[in-house]
């Protein structure tokens, strides 16, 4: 009996002692953990000691452009100018100099310049990028529409409007001059026949000009055009125009069974022969000389690709020494087309202009960047948008204004 009572007493005492020890350990852990947290700010003046013997923590400064708040959708809008500047100067800045021997994007692949490249300096606004079209693009989701394009609603984003934005963005990254020409209609032929007179007018005020279709894009935004001019050996003393060869199919061949060159991407050098080519090309679909049979290419019909057909069937044969044919895999097509043309530098999305182009440009302008750069494109419209009559009467530079500055809306 005495043994049994003693055991119960000892067991009870042990339980009480164990509970006390557990409580002390738990409280110790809590205080040790609290010491590792940032203590709340008190009302002590700087330099005073807290009850812990440590200097008081000064209050955090208010948000400003030098100390922005954490990123969010709202701060993306507030700090759009800074984010655009970061994109242009750091994220997508030119990755090689015009005469750098190799282009190895992300350390992969290896494109090498031929010996003695001639373009050694950046051309800036002496090089121009040209868009021209007779469509208004004023619907919602389009480049000149009432709403800003956004990936919040991808189906509403207009595919070839993204192509136009890509051209302007590429010019912004490298400091080139960009023009968008709103052209009118011809009474008897497709409006695409206006490429030669429009390009000829603009080229007179620049050293090199590039025309590119709205469904074609600059695939490698970081790669300067001067580097590509060296890579393709396009120099004004021996070259006037350069165009990419079309995919090797029967419907892409002229009457002499030679593949067309695609007039959706044209590099033009400012030299006398270039203007002779433009003049012959412009006159091609006229009645009579110099190419009486070219009238069959006035309108777009199966097997008769208008301005491209006239150029490829007639004009290029009179100027073969001055027109360079660029590899299809480098300056035409896109991998998903299964055409043999990968579009390594210039992608032409003939059959992907409403879907694949969204993927390609979406990778270049992810998240809020599409909206931010479309907003800037709209704000700078007076610096690049020209109606055809103004262009032909005044020339390109006199028809536009300087772009407004991109001013931050955020703090001081």
C-alpha cells in the first residue's frame, strides 16, 4: 500500500516537472525567434536606445522614382517610362558592334562576318525602316485603334499590328528612323505597286532604307542591321537592292522557272542605280514600254503576285549585277511553316499572320511590355506617320515632328 501510493505521488511529480520544463523551453524558443524578427519602430528619436539597448530603426522613405515600390500591375503603369528605358537600354540593347567578328546570341550558334567588313559605325537615323499600307487599322485591338493592345485579352490583339509595332521597336532599339506611310489607292492596280515610288522618295534623305511587310518581323531585336549588311556584304558601291529568295515550290517561280525574290523585305542603298531600278519597277505595269506583258501583274491573282511578280519576271533581269538574293533560311519564312525557310534573322509569317506572329512578338514583348510600348507608339505618332500626298510634296523629314519625351509619371 505504501509502495503504491508513493509511486502515484512520484509519477504525478514527474509529470508536473516535465510540463514546467516543456513550458520553459517553449517560451525560450519564442523569445529567441522574436529576437530574429525586425522590431517595431518606436517613437524614440534617432540615436536613442530602445529597451533592448539597440539604436531605433528609422522609418522607410516614401516611394519615389529612385526607390520604387515592389513590382505590380499598378506600378508597371506608374513606372512605364523607366521600364521602357530598361528594356531599350539593357534588356534588348544591341548585342554586337557593326564590325564585331561573331554574333553568338546567348553564347549559342556562331554567325561570322566575312573579312574586311565595311560598315564600322552605327548609322543612326541615316538608316530608315519603312512601313506602308492603305488599310486604316483603326478597329479595337489594331495598331491605330481606340484601345491599347494588351495580353489581358490575346484574341483581340491584331496579328499584323504586332508586326508594325515590331518594326518601330527595332528602330527604337538601334536609333534608326522609322516611317509609317498611309498610302492611297491606284485606279487600275494593287496599292502594293506604290513600294518603288514611296521607297525612292524616302531613300533620297537616307543612306540605307528597309521596307518590310506588316506580316514580317525582325526576329533578333538585339542584332544591328549594320552587322547584317556586313554579313550579307551589302555595300553601296556594288549593290542597290537586296531581297530574300522565296521557298522552293513551283508556284513561287517565274516563267523562266527561277524562284521569285520576295518583295516583302527590301534593303535599298542610296546610289544612282537604285533609282533606275525603282523607276523601271514603277513603270512595269503601265501600258507599253519597257515591259508590255507586265500588265498581267496589275492585280493579285493566283500565280501572279502583283508587284513581286512584275519585279521577278521582268525588272530584276535588267539589273542582275545590282540586286542581291538573300538566303531564304536567313531572311524569309519561319520554322513552323515547314517550307525550308527558317527566318533566322528576318521572319515572314505569310501563313501565321494571325497566330504565330503573336507567339513570336509575344516573346519579345511579354506581360505589360506590349501595352507599355503600344502606348508609346501612339504617343509618338506625329514623329513617323505620314500621309502619301505630304510625303511626295515635302519629303519624309519635313513631314514629321520630333518625338515627344518619354516622361515618367511616378514620384520625383
